[in-house]
């Protein structure tokens, strides 16, 4: 694109970025996320597909990270990334620490 001030230069100079649209969009978030059951060291969750898939859903990802813990081994917990097929709508998350608050997201 030519600049208005100078027809001999490209706007933004040599360091400018070009942005192109591929036409692909990401799906909306899963809906109706529900904690079905919890124990001292596990969670069982269920969700429904997003209202708008914006194409084909290939997988679901669950990310789990420690928010706060009273557990003495809290430093041993590493964030979890779990992957599930596009036809799955439930997950059991095990090996959790009792007395711990987690952040869980499904995408």
C-alpha cells in the first residue's frame, strides 16, 4: 500500500508487517461446563460442544493449573494439558493434590 505523503514509499517502511486473512476462525468455547464429581485427588467434568464451531472441531484441550494449595507437596504439581478427541465430552482428571484450588479451562 502506498503512503499518502509519498507515492515512492511503502507505509510503515521496511519493518511493517502484512496481515492476510486465511478465512479460518476458531471455535467458540464449549458450553455447559459442569463439575460432575470431585474427590480429594480427582475431578470429573462434562461439557457440550460450542454453539458455533466455525468449522471442524478436531480436539478438546483441558488445561489445569494450581491456584493455591495447603498441601506440603504443592511444589511437585506441574500444570496439566490434556487432549481429547472431538467426540469426547467428559474427562476424569486424576493425581491431584488434596487441599488445593485449581484453575481449569476447556477449549
